[in-house]
C-alpha cells in the first residue's frame, strides 16, 4: 500500500541483526514470538470481527485502499 517502504539489502541486514538481538533477549525471559500483519484491508477485518468499531482502528485512505489495525495492535 501507498505509504509503506521497502528496505534494501544493507538496511535489511541491520534490521535483522537488531531484531535477532531483541528476540533472543525476550526468548531468554520466556516470551514467545508471533508474527502478525501491521495492518490489513478493512474488508478482511470486518469479516473476522464483524462491524464492531471498537475492535478496529481505521487508517486514512491509502491510495484507494481502506486499511485498518486490529484492536490488539
């Protein structure tokens, strides 16, 4: 979607090292890893949660796409 960014190989290598250090530290203290999308199409979320507006945070129009965040993000 419009407004997101891509990372080149050098930037991605730095990000991966940083995330590895953070994740390793959290795992040592009993945390579990999950991977969820940062945002989703609004139609996907309304299909999962219904029209309950308390569970979905709408984002501004991103180049014609209606995007939203789940309540837990």
